[in-house]
C-alpha cells in the first residue's frame, strides 16, 4: 500500500505545481493584455482631446471668418452648425458599420 502512495505523491505534487504555474501564467497574460488595452485607450484618448481642442478652435475661426464674409457673425456660426448637422446625419446612418468596426478592433486587440 505504501508503494502506491509513494508513486502517487510525486505525481500529485507535479500536478499541483503545473496548475499553479498555469494559473500564474494566465494572471500574467491578463495583466499584460489589460496594460496593453489601457495604454492604447489612454494614448488615443489624449490624441482625441488634442484633436477636439484643435477642431473647436478651428471651428470658431471659420465661423468668425464666414460671419465676416456673409456680413453677420451669427451667419458664420449657423453655417458651421449646419455642416456639423450634415456630419451627424451621415454618422447616424453609418452607425452599424462604425459600431461593428470598433467591436472588431477591440476583439482583435484582446485576442492577439
């Protein structure tokens, strides 16, 4: 009887060591993936913030310039608002396509 337990004990120790190593590997992989996704998100968020500030400043300048050309300042702001209304309508109708592209991008980044 002792010989059977002597044979099984090392096997159980190896199984336990293997499972601990596997769990540790999964933890490290998840930490790596989380860090990668977070870094990508934060860097893109910073880029978007800078671009929003740039576009906002440019919009005010274009609106003021158009207002000067058209004779009234508010005409320029109305023209810029109409431009963004057209863009919003286009985005509204292409929303499923944009959503699927974003979903695919996130899934691709998580699985690589």
